[in-house]
């Protein structure tokens, strides 16, 4: 667990492996990501009628190596994961942080965790 300055309040940030109990919170995060992509690309059809549904496809991806969530005070506020590529490398994907917690280092902490976890697994 690490302390991260969020807004002007010191909060403990825990990054841990995704659990099935996180599904609802992560679907809400995925919906925020989808809504953001709709705005960026000017396409209201991205994600269809259920913008959180993309999480289901992500979790079912056979290339998914790992998924982690970021928790602050027991609330899931972000998620990331590793997707294996054809050349035995991995991509950090996605990186999602709840809108209220963006620009405070949560995404940076998630990416650093994913990279260090992958490096540890490669040397093990």
C-alpha cells in the first residue's frame, strides 16, 4: 500500500489483483472510459447501449495476463492490466481512473505496478 496525495487529502492507495467482486465497480470505470471515447471521437455509438459491457470482452480475452485495481479507502478508483502480444511482450491495457481521481498519480501508480509485476514475472 502506498500513500498518494489525492485532491488535498492524504489517502492510502492499494493496488491489488482484480477479483470477481470488483466487476460492478470496474464496469462503471469502463463505462466512464467508453463515454470519454464517445466524446473524443464524436461517435455516440461507441460501446453500444451498455458502455460498461466492454469489460466483459476484456476479461474474456485469452491474451489477458493480469488485471489490477486501485483502491482508495476501500473504493475501487482505477484499473489496469497486461495483454500479451504475439511476440511474448505485453501491453499495459487499459488504464482507467475514475474521473474524480484523475491527475493525481493514480494512473501513473497503476502503470508502474503493471510494469514492475511483468518484470518480476519475467525474471522468476
